[in-house]
C-alpha cells in the first residue's frame, strides 16, 4: 500500500510516497481503507517542525511518525474478532490520533478511536476536513470561551478550516458573531451565519474597545496584548498557535479581568474526541454545521496540497484523495 512519509523536516519537497505492506487488524481493531485525508496548517507545522516545540513530541532530530496524516474519511475494510461498534462497509470519518497514520491507503484503528459513521450527504473528503476543523474549534468555543446566548464573539481567520466551523458553532450557541477575513470570503461567512464582517485588508479589528466577550484567533495572527483592549471586562482571547507570550500570560495572569488562553486540542483524550465526533454527527443531521471544502488534490500532488495550504489563502478545507 502507499503511504505519505518524510525522513527529515523541511518544506513540502521532503514528502515522499512509499510502498509498504498492508497492515492487518488485531482482534480489537478495525482496518480502514482511507479515501481522503485532510491537509492543514498543523500538518505543515509538523512537517517542518515549526514552531520548534513540535520536535519535543514529534521527534527531536527527525520525524518519528512513519506515516503522516490525522483526520480521514474512509470505509471499514475488515474488523477484528471482538469488534462490535463497526461492521465491514461502514463509511466513517474522524481522527486517527496523535500517532498519525492517516496518509495511507489503509490504517488500523482501535474500536474506541475518535471515528464515527458518516451521515448521509457527507463524502469522505468533506468528513476528513470537517473532522479537523471541528475537533479544534469545539473545545475553544464551548470549553474555553464558554460561548452562550448573547455573547459577542469575534473570529479572526473566519474563512479558515477552523474558522468556518468556529463561526457556525458560535452561532449555534446563540452568540452574535463578527467574522474577520478577506473581502473575497465575505459572502461565504455571511452565509455561515456571521452578523458582521470585517475586511482584514482594510480594517484593524484590534482597534475596537470593550467590544467582545470572546476573540478567537483561529489562525494565530494576533496576540493577547494587541487584542485585550477590544475585550469586554471578563473577556477571553483564544489562540490556536503557541507562543512564549501566551504561555507567559497564562502563567502570570496579567491584565486582571481579561484572559488569554491556548488550548492543545490535538492532545485531548481520545474518549473526549470520540464524544465530540458523535455530537458532530448530530449537528450535521440537524443542519447546524456544514462542511466547506476548498480544493481536493490527488495523492501524487500531496506536496502541492501542502504548498497551497501554506499560502494561507484557502477557504475552509484542503484534502488529499487517495483514488484521485
């Protein structure tokens, strides 16, 4: 079978497609035939070990994971003897986990992995992209931001893979949402539920004063220091990107009444991710959340998919399709 791998850190050209033996599931595992996997800024960060902190759990001198890729969409090809939650032929989507392995024709997963059956109307590529955006956005919006009806929420990077889901979730929880994105994405974010749109190329959202209960920087382009004046008393700034500044603020809790937080959503327990994936299915079936897919690349162009993601001009998700 084919896998996407790398033997060193670096640009997209370090990615290789290799042939390796197909795995066989253990008695408590399912074998998934991967139809698509997502490519995100997080994947790019792991590929190049930037920020450096990635090396402490991804491999100090060289990548320790043989197969890349986390969020997938696929079909259950075989099941172990003790499996009861899945059957051969089930169409699934979700997260492979911190050990990665989704960028392959086949992957073996434990029965309690954070994967669920895909609802009708959601294809494998949509599922792969949505899994990443949702499993990142939901903990920020629900658990860190504690978003509730009447809150004023600003989402920076509202057209990103995480941003489009965060926007929909904030609206689902009853918030008034301001979306920050480029003008070409304004129509999309309004369709997803944004009440106001700020063109990031012509206006600075941090110039506002006491305006928002939650500022969620889904793309990590601002800072707590720049945003705190735009927060109401008791407001919270959330970022997806680790930095010395945000860690320092979390340790010292400066600026009383206003907080800044980073959440390591990818390191949450698998059980928590699985519970959230089950909730995502309910949200999809209720029409509260929908997938937004920008481009689909064939496996042979996985490096191009990484290059495109790094332009930071995508709308929603980018996926690689194994059969393309």
